[in-house]
């Protein structure tokens, strides 16, 4: 059994060495048409690293010829298929600048936008590429209104916006958890404006009401009255927009608590005035 494993390993190394040796010979060749032919063969066999290196070496040789467009196109796809999305995006951009109306232009335009989506980071990190994805995909839709890729582009925009929404929600929730209630309330309110198509608008506004109430209770005395009134104002807006929301009952509790607090404050003010 051990000998079999060793034999297989040696065989694999031998094949790998032979493949590398064969590629080196192609690289050293001065027959550029032959090198291009071999690059195309590597590309067809999905050996994208080898194909990419050969295409790269042939850029200056075939630039300005009728073979350059296909070379540039396949070179860009080699980068994309190796998941080198930053480099692929730059290469697609360069291709579109040189060949804006070619048969591959729509595909390349879409793949360029897709590169940013592929680079969209984890939720905890800055979402620059997620924002770029939305802009690039929307531009693609506007530029190619009849494309069969519009459905997929739209779905990617939706997924990217959902990701940004979830990140913003977690940020608002974090403010609440660390006791930054005013910042939390504002962040939850902003969610409704930044993502008007959201299905969670009623929850966000309820959470804003909850945060405004906590902010009011911890405020200095002379600021409490206006801040409890803010809770009631938010509640009135909430029930007008979402009368059937499952959060109505909970929101109403914060309204009633605020009314009770306002009554206590006014009673104290009346009592203090009567003493004088």
C-alpha cells in the first residue's frame, strides 16, 4: 500500500514536471503565432494560469492586429477565472475602453460589475465594494436595457442592498446595547429613509421609539419633557404608517409611559410654582 502511494506521488510529480517543462519551451519560443495557439489551447483546457502568462507576453506583439481583441478578452477572463477580481476588473475596464462596441462588450461590462460583487467583504468590514456593485450593476442595466442578464443584475443589487441594510441595522442595535440611545434612535430612523423598500420599516420605527424613550428617561430633568413628547410624536407617526403592525402594542406602551412621565413632570412644575 505504501509503495502504491509513493508510486502515485512520483507519477504525479513527473507529470507536473513534464507539464512545466513543456510550458517553459512554449514560453521560450520566438514563434508568436505558435505561442498564441498554445495559449488558446491552455485557455480551452481551463489552464488559466498558463494561458494568462502567455497572453500577457503577447500583448505588445499583437496589439493593433486583428488578433488582439480576442487575446485581450481571453486574458481578462483568465484573471477572472483565477479569482483575481481586482486585476480582472481593471482588465475588463481596459478592454471596454479599447473595444466599447464589440460582441463581447456586454458580457465584459457585466463581469466587470460582478468583480466588485465578488470582492464584497464580510459584514463587519467597510462595504465600499458593495456600494460599487450597486452602482455598477445599475449602470449595466441602464446601458443594456435588453440584456438577458438584467434579472441577475437586479438580484445582485437587491442582495447588496440587503447586506448594507443588515450592516446598518446591526450598527443601530450596537448603539442601543452600549447605551447610546439617541444615536441608536437616529440610526433606526435613518434605516427607514435609506432603505424605503425594506420590509422591516415598522420594526425599525418601533425600535426608534424604544430608544427615544430610553434616551428621555436618562436625560437631565429640564430636557425630559420635550424628549418624552418626541416619543409620543414618533408613536403617532408610527400608528399612522403601520396601523396593523405587530409592534403597535409594544409601541403604545412606550407612549403611555411617556404620557405618565409628562404628567409627573407637569405636576412637579405646578407644585414648584405654587410654593413660590
